[in-house]
């Protein structure tokens, strides 16, 4: 019985230690990656001052000395390109091998590669735009290897593993001596972890739970839970505040566009229509962000006729995309689904906008409303270039864009927002590649019958 009680006490403690250790390892790894990336970014910001002078004077010698010195001291290869992407000065770097320069020339900094494993990233690439006032005149690109970073991460993991093993051995002794007394508090800890894992981020464990050894674990767990909850709330507040702050200038912009449409010459009407369409698309994105910021869920599910919703939305798109053929196929009866209509409408708008953006103007967009196998869905089929099969799962990742579509406008958020909106409303987004090319998106929702009492 003592051995069984000891095992019952030790296993939950080991699981807690493993969870905390994995989270800490991930935190340390990410922090070290961010530190070295920010260090390289600060260096690039400093070098961009000299790079601007060299670009404006069309004199590579102004920045070449700094680039070579930077390479000698830190072993970081770098180069400066002008606005056309032509290399102005280089210190052992061929920028043609690094597409990040296009991002910098477009006026945006390159982002750090999101990777947990140290061996996944061979090089750290930093691309910093060079500004003259508000104009981008070029870019500075630096590339450094990750050998020092890998060694640091492995050392941190080794120390963490050694510390974890030491704590685990101590936990065996404590569990053996206090098995009967500690069994009940461990169950309390396990229940709290389960509730937090199910989404209750406000879950906390009373500090007085269990013996002193377990109380330390409880304290660390509560601190970790507090940080996670704080970060989640900050993220939601940021999205909500940013969306609200952008709403007023966007409304003012749309009013000015409407006023402009009444005064422009006839040959510029098409340009005004394009501007209006972009403003409407931005408004939809803001609506989607606001939905996602509301505690990670959309509004209350209610009966929605997918046929009526799809018909109304597609008519709006036909007005905005005059000349584009949009085919809508629906059954002869209503298809009732249980979902928040704003979430579904925003997700459908996002999918249709994405399909129209990537498909040729000569090809039709096919939209079908169906009720099959106990699940309602709206299927959007385009005849664009599609993506490679190994890239299909990445389409719903935030900010990810296919390398073959880098020249198409967009931020890489559309499908990610649509997927999260549908998931928060109890539905889902399924993507597939048809045999004859293009992309087929299934917006799946639950039938209303399942929600009726």
C-alpha cells in the first residue's frame, strides 16, 4: 500500500515538473532567439544610418568600411541594396539568395523565424529598410549563423534536464515519506491543471495546499498561470483597442471616398471604385478582429439560413467586383445552421475575397451551399494557381504566405481569421486541392437541429 501511495503521489508531481520544465525550456529557447535577433536588429538599425548616406550619395565606400568591420568583429555578413534591389555594397553576402530583401525594400522589417528547435534554423536573417524621411531608398540585409545560439540553448536544456532529474529524485523521497498525507493535495493540483488545460485560465491553486514541497510547485504553477492569463488578456485588449482606434479614421476615409466619387471625372471612376473596395475590405478585417478579441469567441449561436446568407453576401461581392463571374448553387429549400451570423458572414467574405484575389478574372468563382452527412457547409471553389500539397496545412497559419504568391497583395491573415472565426463559433474550415487546380474551401457549421432543446 505504501508503494502504491508513493506512486500515486510521485506521478502527479513528475507530471507537474515535466509541464513546468517544458514550458520553461520553450520560454528560455524563445527568449534566447529573440535576444540575438533583437541584437542583430539593433546593429542593422545603426548601420542603416550609414547605408542611407551611401545610397543617397551613390557612394558604396561610405558604408563598405562599416560592413567589413562588422564582419571582422562579429562574423556577420551583410549587404546594402538600393530601392531597385541592386547591391550597392557587400561584405561577403550575396543578397540574391535571401528573399527578405524584398520585404525590407517594401518598407517592412523582416520577422524572426518562429522555431523552437535550435537545429531548425541555420541562419539569422535581418532585413532593415533604409528610409530617407518617409521614403524607402533601400535596405540593409545581415546574415549570421546560429552555432553560438545552438550551443547556448543546448547548455540551457542540459542544465534544465539535470535540475529536473535532481528535483525528480528528491520528489521520490518526499513521496515515500509523505504518501498518505500528500495524496489528497496532489489530487487538488491535478484537478486545477485539468481545468486550466480545458480553457479556464483564471484557475488558481490555493497556496496552502499540501506540504511545503508541494506548495512550492503550486506557487510556480500559479505564477505561470498568472503570466499566461495576463498575456492572453493583453493580446485580446490590444486587438480590440487597435480595431476601435482604426474604426474612426476608416469611417472618415470612406466618407471622403463617397464625396470624392461625386466630383471625379468619369475616366477616374474606376480608380475610386477600387479605393472604395479596399476600404470595405479593411472594414471587414476590423470586424473580424473585433470578433476574435471578444474573449476568443463569437456571438451566441442562432438559426441562420445559409442559402439566404450566401445569396445576400454574393450579391454584395458582385457589385464590388463588377465583371467577375460568381456562380452560386443552392438547394431549393433553406439550410438552417446554428452559428453567429456575423462570424459566418465575415468568414465567408474573407474566403471569397481571398479566392477572387488569387484566381484569374476570366475564371468563374463557384459557391455551393450544401447539407451533407449531418453538417451544413458553404463551399467556395476558385480556379487560381492553388498551392503545393505540402503547403496546404500552412494556409491557415497567421502571416504565412506561399512563396509563389509573394507578389499578390495581402498580409497572410485572411484564412487564419476565417478559420478562427468558424472554430470559435463551433464550426471549422477545411481546405482541399481539386484535381484540376485551384483551391476548394469548406466552411462547415452545425445544423440548427442539434441546438434545439
